[in-house]
């Protein structure tokens, strides 16, 4: 149905021409779901934009052919392309909130596409739009027709985007990272919905994702892209059991799965023995009845509703939950950036809940509690070089200057595996993995007793996630730190932690040793979380 | 590792970056060249001009431009070219001083309001709204008329009418960054609130501020010249563009156009230069432009 031959796309930028896609060929059969998997910069999204002819300014299809049911997508006139988009080929974008017009009712946005392709008249558009909403399993579609995007949750918005994409019965659906940024249970619901709709309508689909496990679960065939080239393609089970290309092997290894150690994320030649970390009996942190209530427009919002737990010295505890469960609020309170409404935090024998967050910067305890932030890009000052960022805690809290400061910065860079010449670069000149390393180096600069890791790998590619997680394991053993690892991903938590706390709606629903929670969850919510995670097919056995 | 390969060349320094920005954009280069000319004539002009700008010469009054008097002479025989060049120093000094004052004042007010918010923010905003509700030139006239007719008071008046622009800009830039990750991180590394604000947040507001500064320098020159034009502030016979235009305007009808046109032209060139300068200045202070 779709046939792509030697497609090449290039972008004109200030620093010359960038070859985003360098000659790829593939065919898509009717009814087939094709997964395109690759990390950032692999050209997977650009490929789909090129097919839809919606490349950004400066981008153009340099060579190759793309034929859809006999139509040459590269040469067809722009006016005809407008007819093809939406009716023949449609697309679901990564961020559903950004894909919807924030000031129009979602029902009207569905009508727009129906009217554009003359699938509805003024009289029956409303009924058809409601039907489209019902098709994507939105409850009470009548009422949702009048909702604005901001009134809906992320998962709901993505359903609306699906409804718009599918409203005119296209025969090819391109889904570009449709569930990135959604909660894991929502991801499962959206993916199953998309798959069922595609199967029911006998459509073809291209699923673009960075998650090999997700692609394996929902696709008939997987194509792995790297640097604008297809490095491998084949059946999902075969990709996992017998990857041919070294890059595919690396991706397969880096995909977290149950029951395997953290070192197994790395390529076999880089797996060193895991250094043991010592867990003492003495509690380092004891939290009791912690609550946080925000003043909201519509009455108080209870973000944290009286949680209690304790962390022993040297222990790594995972704090797991979906967005809005209060895990980030809890970590901000523990790191003393926010004051709790009530409750005690006994840190190393001292109650720190009573010390206002406002003046905690000058508290002697400041150096002992540190944090690695979720978004490495956002957490580095764009005007400071890596050297300045790592040096900041050493200057301010460690009172280091001149030569000892420079020596310590270089020591830290070496510790986190950041090449020394990169120290004089600004954040925008570093890659995602390098920025994560700078953030970690800054957090461990003063050898804190307690380190909070707030989804440190959420914004990273899986292969870099593998390296960063292993780095954290090494640092824990070398520096004897206690970790609180905040994450939405139980599998990642299981790799790193000894103990896990599951939060939902501001309360702890389950906590216990990680092996017990993973294998024998007691709470229904924990079970749902575990069941929602994509299950990658069996991996090749190491000889 | 998929990290990008490490280049062993040192990252470009400030000078390299400056040269890069100037080469990348010819308009910026032109603006900087004109700016350099204006600064040079402000610094060295009074020492280099061919005539004393205050020396009258009744025999040579109202001479058209010639090789001896490039811009002609005025009604009392003073050399217009010398007066135009000498006036650069005064006009530039007034505008730079006024802009510097409003930059500092506006930054402090805006940063405070944007970072702490609350009632402070509300009070400051209403205060700034009040200033902006006046026709700004009329407000400046009022201030100079009330405080007295001196150069300092022109500077204060120009500064006050420009403060709201800076304060609003800084407030917005600080406000969007006060909960950014790097701000939280700066608090964790032991920075007090004031340090976080001054050393981490405020520098990030500089790129848009630079555009504002350069546009504002143009406005400030116009404002100072305008006040002098209507007889406030600088008094004759001091060479100043606004006064020269005002005095020369009387002679345009009788055909002596050069008295008003040349100072007016210089005023225009100065404002034009500052307007062009903005984008270049922003590129220079923005580290993200360094590749």
C-alpha cells in the first residue's frame, strides 16, 4: 500500500546541511502495523513528516520516492496533498495538548476535519463528531463534545486526537510517539484502543516510538533506525531473540525487564560486577504523617495526605506513582524546597520539618540532602558552563576556590564519566546524557548522605538511561549514599532499589521489599501498574 | 555511548563570539560601525572640530554649506558642523545616563516583583501602570518643569518615564523562571534567595533587556532633544541637537535649510543606529548563540 524507496531528507541550517534521513526503503502492506524504533535524532519522526509533507522550514525531500496507492507523495500538488491528509493518511502527534487548539471545543475540532473532507454537512456534523468520540471510547461523549482541551486529562486529549485522526476513515495512520508523557496505565489504554481501532477498520499503521518494548507488543514488524538509516527490520520476537545489528543488540539490552539485574542493561562487554552497597539498620530518615495541602481555586488540594515511611542508612528506596500522586511534592518537601503543612521529618536524628525551606540554603544540613532533577536541560542554568554548574555547590557550600576547586571539579567529572574538555561547554552544547552527568556530578559534589533522584532518566534515550542507571549504582557503592528514587516506572525502580513505596492520590497504597512487591503485589493498584507495563519478548540467551 | 564526539578545540571566547556575531549579520556590523562613529565623535569630537562651537562671527552669518563650513553657519555665524559634532557628547551622555538609571531601577523593581510576587507585585504594578497612563512626553515635561530646568533633571525625567518598560520586561522574564529547575538546583547548592535572583535568574533576562536598552537609547535621545526643542532642559547657546533644530526651524521658510536639517539628520542617524543595534547586542549576550 505504501512503498518508500531511497527516501532522503535534508535540512538547511546555519551550520550547513544536515542529512536527517539518508536513503531508507520500506513497504507497508494493507492491515499491517509497522513500528519504527529509534532514539532521538535517528530520523524516525522526520520520515513520517516527509510522508505527510509537513517538514519544518528548511527541510526538503532530497531524493527517493514515496508511493501511496499509486500516488506519488513527493510530487503530488499541495492542494491534492490537503485532500490526502486526514482522509487517506492521518497522524497522531506526541503531545496531545499541543496538537489540539486550546481555545476551541474538542467537538468543533472534530467537525473541522469532517467538514474539510466533506464527510459531514452542517446539520449532521455534531452527531458525527459525537459518534467519533464514542468510537474512541470516551464516556459521555455528548457532554465531552463541549469540553475544551484543558478540561480533559492527557489520556483523554490523546483519545480526542485519535478521534480527529480517525474521523474520516483514513487508510493509513501514523502515530508519532502517541503515549510518550502519558502515565503507564493510560499508555496501555490508549495503545490498546489504537490497536483495536486499526484492526477493526483494517487500516495500516506506522507506530513511531523510542520504546522497543512497546513496539514489540503492538507491531507486526519493527524497523530500527539510527542516524537516518534503517539498521535492522523484522519480526518483533526475532528482533529480541536474535538481533543482528550491534545497535539493535544495544537497544534490546537496554530495555528494562523483570527479573534481571541492572548490569544486564549494558552491552555484555561493559558489564562489570555490581559493587555491593551496605544497608545499615540505623534509620537515616523517618517521615511521619506528612501532609501538604495547597490552596486551590476550588478549595484546598490535598497533594500529600499523611504519609509515613522510614529509610535506613545506605538503603535505596523507590517512590513510585503516576502523575499527580504526590511523589514530586513529597520529594520537594524532603529536599527542603517546600514546607510541609504538617508532619515530622527526622533526618539523622534531627527534625528538619520545622526549619523553613526559605532559609534552608544556609543550614549546615544543606550539603547532606541533595537532589538530581527530572529534566537535566531545565535544571542547568543556560548561562553557566558545565564547570560552573558543578563548581557551584563546592564554592557556596564547600568554600573551595581556585586550584582545589578546579581539581575537585575535574575529579567529579571523571567520576561521572564526563570528558574533561566538555567542562567549558554551555548546556545547549551538550547532549542529553552529558547534561544528566553534569546534574549528577553537581548533586554528588558534596558527597551528600541522602540523594533524591527525581525521575533522572525520564527524558533520556533508553541506551543512555542504561548507562546513567549503572552510574548511579556505582556512585552509591563508592560514596555510600542513601537514595530515594522517584519514578513512574516500576521496572526501573526494581533495578536499582531495595525497597519500594507505591503512592496514589497522596497516600501510600503499598510498601515493601522490592522483590516482594514486584512478584507478589498486594494492592490492586500496584497490580495494575505492573500489568500495564509493556512486556518485551524473551531476549536472546547469552552463551 | 551515543554521546557526541568530543572536540578538543577550546570553546570560543567572548571576542571570537563577538566577531562571529558581527560576521554573521552585516546589519549588525553596520550598526556597530555607526555606533563606534558616534562614540568616537562624542569622545574626541570637541578636540577635533575645526571651529569653536560657541564662537560667533557676524560677518559669516547664514552661510550655505561650503568647504570652509561643511554644514554652513547659523544666524550668528557659528559653524554648524562643529556644533553638531560637539553636541554628540551631551546628547549621548544624557541618554546613556537616563537609560542606565532606568535599567537599574527597573531591574530591581521588576525582579523583586517577579520573584516574590504577592502584594509587593500588585503595588508595584499599579504604580507602574499609573506612570504609563500619562502621555510620557508630557509627564517628562511636567517633571522637568517642576524640578527645574537642568540637565540632571532631564536625565531623571527620561529615566522615570522609561522605568515601567524595564520593570515589566524583567518581571515577566523573572516570573517564568522562578520555579525553573536550575533555580531549584541553585537553592540546593546553598544560594540564598537574593543570590539566586541576582546570579542565576537575572542574567537570563539580559538578552531581551539588551534589545530594550538599545531601542530605549534612541527614545531617550529623542526625548532629550524634544525637551530642549520646546525650551526645557538644555539652554542656548550650548550645542544640542534639539535646540539647534528648534533654532534652525525659524530659518527654513527663508531658505536657510542647513541650520535645522543637519542636526536633525544626526539625531536621526543616532536613533537609527540604536534601533539597529538591538538584535546584535542580544546575540552577543545570549550564550545559546555560541555554537
